[in-house]
């Protein structure tokens, strides 16, 4: 007789992670802020896109990614606080299963929040500017909506991997904010084309109607961000698998 997926060991681990995310007030609050902060900025005037109205409309992603970073960090540090790590291993002895369940659940919640953020941003920007090119009826806008969801998901998972590696919330947020926000301005054009491969610079190309000339396009830019995220998750797994708890 085949065991139902919902009651398989991995299914049980996923269900426990979903339950934890939906019942902890701090996680629910931070997750709710992802679409709210992202969409609210669409009503404010912006001019950072160099004439790219779509990027201006989705400028709120800069703020939404802060809450995505916080969510990805809290999911890990809240679980590992105190003896939490030992309790997790008692419930799910296989570390790979526990890590995969947490990562997939975190990514699923972030994707849904990011998709809602993208749709609300597009609608708000259409109402605020009257520009049909940024509304949900436009194909390029739908690319930005989907890209917004994927970008916020990857950024949150990057923070989750770093948090598993560092096991410290403040250190994780300091490092990820420095990489995503500060490093692109520090590097600028001094590193030539290498600056285009930084996670935020590459990932945000999907939010532009006409990405600047270069080796990366909207989806390949997201691919670069995905590689950074996989690197962070790999570092987190290496640290988790090499510790007692």
C-alpha cells in the first residue's frame, strides 16, 4: 500500500514548515509587508529608471526586497534560536530533508507574496500614472510581474542560505544588504562589465522594459541571481551538515 504524499516523511516536514510559517505572528507580518511595501511605492513619483517607466513603476521592489531579506532570515534564525536546531533534528533526523523542506516552503511563500506584490504594483502604477504600458494588460508588464515574484523569492532564499551559514540575524541582514544595496554603488563602473553580474544589478534587469546593452537580458539576469542564491544555499547546507546541531 502506497503511503500518501502528505504523510510521507518529506511531506510531513513540509507541512510542519507551512504550519510554522502561518502561525508565527512575526513571520506572517513580515511576509505581508512584502506586497504592501512594494506596491505602495508605485503611487510615489520616481525617476531612477533613466526614462524607463516600467522600472520606475516597480521601484518599490527596492523596499520589498528588504522585507524578503528579513523573512528569509527570520525563518532560519527563529528556528535555530536556543535549542531550536536540536528540536528540529529530533523531529526530522535527516538534515537534508529538513533543509529542503524549509527552503521549498520559504520559496513558495515568498513567490506567492512576490506575485501579489507584482500584480498590485502594476495595478497601482496604472492608476497613478495612467500609462497603459505598466498595467496588467501589457505583455512586458506581465514579464515584470513574474520577474518581481521570482526576484523577491530568490533574494529571500539567498538570505535564508546566508542565515544558515552565519546563524546570526543581524550579521545576515548586514551582509545581504551590503551586497544588494551598497556593493553596486561602490563597484560602479570601476570593475568594468563585472558589476553587471552582481546579484541585484543582474536580477533587476527583468523589471526594465528595455534592459541596457550588455551580455545579460531579463531572464539571464535572473539566472545570475539564481546562481548567487544557489551558492548561498550551498554554503548554508555545508555549514548545517558539518555541525552537531
